[in-house]
């Protein structure tokens, strides 16, 4: 029984978008690996951007810098 875990930051992912992720990931395993659609589990974990880091920085801070640069452009 396949198990898929999707991690995203908690920044406005809608219920409809989550459903699309679940359906798309399940369909991908069916198409590529011929896994049983009805036995595929998908879990979406929403992580606060303060708890997600990239290149030594919190994603929250990276996004602030990007927004600041966009506003100055």
C-alpha cells in the first residue's frame, strides 16, 4: 500500500488545492507504478514558514526579503 507525504508551508493552501494534490499524487502512482488507486494514502503536512529553512534562513524571512525587493522594483 503506497504512502505519499507532501510537505507545504502553511500559507493559504485551499481545501480545493489540497484535493487536487491528493488526486494528482494518487493518479501519478497509478500511472507510473501501476499502484492500486484505492490503496494509496496521501498525507499533506502544513508547516509554519518559521519552521522551514532554506540556505540557513527561515522561509518567513526569505519571503520578507523577496517582498521588499518586489516593492522596491
